[in-house]
């Protein structure tokens, strides 16, 4: 009768399994922070882009409302500021309005410009930029308001 040989479950097999588990921990420790940094950077950039587009759209909307209602006293600064600050994220917006009574072109009319500024501060700190990332997002929209036709 031949003897049956049992598989070896010795020290070498155990050491390989432990080394493999240790390698997995090291790989996770290296990759996970980079993955989180990438994910949060994409989210922060999306938030920045959304806020910039909101500022731009609010300035355009305020200029359109002023153009539709005219400068005959129907639109005041509080109404324009209220239109801008009604947008989400723009509650602290700084709104500057300029009415130019001069004729900007040969057809006549009044120039109206609205400038909307909002401070932006990154929520997630970037590891390669010291301090907080903060900028002021600004958008200006101009329109010509023509008088009523004769």
C-alpha cells in the first residue's frame, strides 16, 4: 500500500497569505486618499461652475426685467437686488446698477448695466494649495432700454 501524501500547510503558505493581506492594506492606503481627492475636487468644481452660472443668469435676468419695465420709475434698485438675491446661493450677492441717461447709439435709449458679485470659498481644502481657495465671482450684463414709440 502506498501512503497518501497530505498537502503542506506550513509556514511558507501562511507567510504568503499574510504578505498578500499586507499588500492589500498598503495599496488601499495609497489609492484611497487619491480617489477621495479626485471625487471631492470634481464636486467642488461642479459647485464652482454652478455658482458662476447662477451669477451670470441672475445678472442677465435682472437686466431683462429692467429692460421690460423701463426706467420710468417702475423699476427701482431694491426690486433688481431682490430679483438677483432670489436665486439659490446668491443671498449675499453684491448688486451694482448703473443707469446711463446718455444715448449709447444712434437710435437713442438708456443704457442699463447690472453687475453681480458673490464671494466663493471652497468647502473642501485642496492639499496642494495652502490656505482656503476663495475668489469673487462677478458677472455684468448690459442692455439698452428704448423709450416708447411715438
